[in-house]
């Protein structure tokens, strides 16, 4: 059993889209999506610097576009699909819940809405290194912070106001070695994103939706979701609620997943899987040079 996963915000690096645009038809697809959403994806994916692509309104469409391009080049049918945060939109398109063009329009609305919500109050996020989640989570809640990403393998990302993040650095949970503030625009996956939820809900209302063609695992609780309407409902609510990637990986184990391939720009999620799912083979699509190895892995595991 093989799962294809799509990364979330923070996975992008300057120039990462460049080699993917050399594939047949890729530049035309990117140009079409760029026109549809009013954002020059080719420029941002090849020439922009780290600060430019850190912008939420840019990073999110760029990640979904890259994920869809790399998955199309892979041309394989996984048994399970999942995405981390914005990667859930990539996974929804790959599962056939929405088409690729709709996915880009939806993620453009998501990115703009979250960027706007983040501008209202000075907020941020911080990664906690070390510690026990059973100790860390109550401590965060006591400080008014949200465990916005519970990623498994001991990794938790806290989110809240700038003042709350500052207090956390001075008052770490027992067992946490370091608190590392992240270079992100706001407190994603918290109540601070509520205005973005309403914008996304309005955009989602006009979508043509189908039920997923393969097993789709949701960030909300790690459960599989059988209907397209439920997938979209969860995508909308996810913006202001924590990502439970730890529960997604538990579900992978329960489903008997034996291999994981991460769509471009891969690396983050397979890194978590290596620590949380020992024995499961992993491969990240960093460039098209990784496609042959990924196809071989899929051939070995997809029919298990």
C-alpha cells in the first residue's frame, strides 16, 4: 500500500520550480494557472527570493501548482492520498474531488484570505523542540496558545499573538529544549484565521465536487473521508483549526501503508515519516530526477 502526500507552507525554496518547468507541457500548464488566478507562478517559482515566496498569498498557490505538476509527471495511482495544511487542496485535486483549475482558484482565495487575516493582529508561530505532547499541549493552552500543527515524531508548532510567543520562549514547557520562532506571516490554524474561513466557504460554495476516487485522509482528525462534500467542508474549517498530521500517520499505519512518496517540493513529510513510521519506505520528489525512483517504488508497493 502506497500513500502520496503533499507538503504544506514552508516547504518552498527559491527556484524550486525551475526543473519541473522543463517537463513537456509543464510551462503551458503553469502559464494557464497563472492567468486564471492573476499570479505569475513561473516567476515566483524560478526567480523570486525567499522573502517573496514566504508571502502566504504567493506560497500557497505555488505549492499546490508544484504538487499537481509533480504528481502528473509521476503518472501513478496511489492507494491513499493526504496533504499537510494547504497540501490538502493538492490531495483533493489528485483524488478527483475537484479539478486542477478549481484547486488553484481555491488556494488563491485561501492564501489571500489568510494573508489578510494575519494583518489584523501581530501573530506568529514557533516550533518546539523536544518535550512530551501530553505535557506540552496543556502548557500551550495555559498560555493562550494553540498547538496549530501536531506533526508527530515529537514535533509541535504553537501559534498565537506575538506577545504569547514571546512569553513561550521565556516559559517553555517541561522537557522542551528550544522554542524556535518561525518566519511566517501569522497564526495559521487558529481562531485568528476565522475571517479567511468565511472567504473560503464562499468560494467553495461554487465548486463542482465529486467523491474521492481513492482513500483520502483528513488533517482534522486523521480519519478517512468518503464524500467530496465532506472533504471540502473539512478543507474550509481546517484554516482555523489545528493540523493533526500525527493522527494522519497513525491512520497510514492502520491502513497498512508500506511506502510514502511526497510530491514536490518534497522532504518535510517524509522526514517525519522516517521517525514516526519505521520500516515504511519513503521518497521525496525534489526534482524530476527523482521520478524514476518514485515509479519503481510505486511499482513495488502500489499493488500490495
